[in-house]
């Protein structure tokens, strides 16, 4: 949907003889039924006048078409400014301009990310070149008018208030700058942007380019399908085995048969290491290859970014980034806008969305409404925060009456050396549920209890050297001081002269695969749904053992941890229910942390009696503890 469309001369008339911001606001309200805030209104006023001064030049044909605020279908993305025409060879051209009012931006060490002033402090934001390029990629890969009609796209960014773009133009961002150049406020910059436009727009829009794009069908392009298939082919990490193949075929069958009138809901239950994510990624590739509109969805960013990196073989953002999304993106989606949504880690879904949990009604309901078929992968024993609502019962409560529900299970264990015995023992030892596994034989899986956190760190560092597949994690019992002070120590255990930082914000969810992250400690939010060969777990003061009873202590969690937000409120109303829920969430957290290792799990307990309890539950000769 394009909010405003006019030829160039009409746009200039609205800009300089009328108030363009009022014109756009009126049309926005007419087309969406919604109103805009004062900040967006001011940005239209300032930025559209600035770009108007650029196109107000006789060398840019008056019959070029201008589009403002184009919302890309199936996304919440809006392109600020479009201008369409033809080049000297009469080839259709579309220029995409990302408009920014920023006065400055600071380089970061994160791919496609800069720091910009927002209010009283700086915040992270996507680099404007990355934004413009990503919008062009969406159109190239999903808009039939673009890839079938041969419309050539030229993205760029215009920062009309920024006089010092040194950090924006840093060589670190060269990949995106090459694809989408940045123009700024400065001597000759307006002329440079005009020249960029002139090379593309020798003639006006005689083919109705904007109308074609706005009304085109949304489907994956052949190029995207071939690229995805090539990434998956021969990648041993994503080979389906045993019951993974059976579940995959069942889900594929359901997705093919789903219609608007007859929705299909697939619920796949599976414990740690049963291959839920492997099946999910295979479904993403296969259904995209069948010309479906598909998204891989998780609440946490980490699984999305890690699996994209593993598919592409690169930690830089790629065109397939567009196939991965968060669980809160479907608040305003049209019914059945997607063919299939694949929801991994569905146990982590929340009721409300948004940074403050104040948007939408219910993520499960919104996701089910947005697609003809939804495939949920769940492990209810991995619900680890107060707001996690994902369960089979909750999913089924939001299934429309005429929908077909298919339930599948993944049973084969591929993590923890395939040791179902370890998982059963862990449930028993954490007193999540009683099993017959009183003691654990470490010949099945390498489990050790360390008496020193420093020795644990050294062992994880040693095991990490061959393949970068060993990591330290911990319960969230320490404040994240290093987020604001890069020199600060977070997880400090002074009696052992031990100190490490939590995972770096710069890893952007890729902590578990970043080369230097063995030197940081991860938490539940950066490792859930992912795996390494060896995991070292620091069990903090939120879990202790006394006289054979596993006790949990919610108040021992860091005040910065949002996992138990809601505990105190419920505690005042219903102490029994509050403590029971907190007890389960803390135990589930350590169960999840202790099942990230494929080959081994090592623990250090800040409480000595708790360490002794774990030692007593392991069939291991004395004197061989870490």
C-alpha cells in the first residue's frame, strides 16, 4: 500500500505551495484508519521538504512518479520515498530513498548497526544503507512485478541533517554502502544525490511502475528459491534422520493442503536435542521452494540469527534475513497474509508484544490468524519466564472451529550423546518429576562437577579450541554491569578470584557461534534452542539443596532479569501459586542450560552442599571431580 502517489510536478506543488505533511497525514488516515504521532508528522515535514529540494530540478522529468510511505506486504516495513521512471534505454527504474533526520551517527562493531541519539541517550539503529538495501531485497525477492517485470531497483539513503557522516561511511559498512550509497548534508551532496537520480531517470514513468508494484502478487522469486536450496544442499547439519523425516513430511503435507477456509495447525512436541529446529529450517526451505509465503518465527532473536548464519555460512546479514521474524510481528497482519508460519521455541510465546508488553492481544491468536497453516514446535519443560504461555492447551484454545489440528512428536535424542537416561536423571535430580534414574553413569555422557569456577572456565576454553563449540552459561543471578561499562565484571565469585562478563551485546544473538564468545558467559536468553559440544553451567544462589530437597530462591535472581517479572505481584495475592510457578521456572531454566551440550555438561555450584548433592547422584569414582 502506497499512502501518497503523484507525479513529480504534483509532489513539488504539494511540497512548496501546500503543506506536504498535512497532505500525507490526511491520506494516511483515509487509507489506514489510523492516526500518526507528532514525531512522524514532523519527520514528514522536514524530510519531504529536503528531498523535494533535491528533485526540484529540470533534469529529472516532471512525469516521474513519486510514492511516499509504501508498506511492503507481509511486513511492518515502510519505504519513505520512491521515485519511478525509465533510463535512457527505456528500462523501468525505481529509486528507493531512506530519509533520516539524524544529525550524527556513531560506528559500532555490529553488522549493519550504528548508534544514534534518541532523547537523553544513544540507541542502536540499523545503518541507513542496510535499511534501504533490505527494502530493495524484499522487493527483488518477493514482488512479482519486480522480478518478473524486470524493474531495476536503486536504493540509497539521504541524511539531510547530518554534516559529519564519517562513521556512517566507515569501511566496516562497505558492503551496504556499495549497494545503497549514503548522501548527507554538506557541500555538493544535494548535487551528488541528483546525479544519482539522473543516471537512472532519463524519462518519466510511462509504464505505471508504482501501480504495478503496489498491486503485484507477493511470492518468492526463483533466485531466492535457488539460493535457499543451494544453502541447504549438502549441509550435514540440516540432514533429517529417523522421526525427524516423518514429522517433516507430515507438516509438509498439512502446509500444502491448508486453505483460508480450512486452516491446518501442526503441533510438534519434542524435548531437548530431538531436532525441532532442524525440521523447522527444512520446512522453511521446502515451502519457500514451493512458492509459499513462509516465515521462521521465534520469540528470542538468537535462534533466528544463528540458523541464518549456519545456512549462509556468514555472520553478516543476508537476503534470507527476510525469512526470519519475531513472534510479535503479527499484531496488524491481515488474515491469512502468510501461507505458512513456522514457530520454533513456541513454548516461549507471550501473551502481549512490544518492548513494554503493551501491544496486541495474544501472540498465539495473532499468529494463527495470520496464516493458512501454522507449525508450532514446543517443549513445555523449557518455559523459563513468567510470561511464557506456549503450551499445547494454549495453542488449541486459539484454533478456529473449522481448522484441522495435527499433533506429532519427536522422540529420538541427538543431544547429550543421545542419552535419554541423562535427561530422565536430570528431571529427577532437579526434582522436576520423579523418574527411576537415581544415579547417572557418566560413560554415557560426560557430566562433571567442578569445585572451582576458574577450573571450569579453563576446561571449557581447552575444549573450545578444536571447533569453537564449548561455552559457559549461568543462571541470571548477577547484574549485567558491562552492558553500560565495557570494563565491568558481571559474574564475580571473589573467593576464587573469578570474574567474567555476560555475553556481549555486540554479538546480536550470535553469541553461541561468535569466535570470541568463549570468554563471556551466556544466559538462558542467548542459548535456548541452540547447542554446543560442551557446556559449562554455573548454578547460582537461586537454586540450592538442603537435606535432599531442591530449593529455589526467586529473590536471588538479578533485579535486571525479567524472567520472573510478575512474581512479586502474584506473591502478594497468592503466595502458594507464585512460589510454585517460580520454582518450576527456575528448575526449567537449569534443565535447559544443562541440556545445551551434545557431548558433555560440567557444573559449578556457588553453594557447596548443592555441589555435593550433584556428586552424590553421579556414579563416578571418588577423586575424579573437576
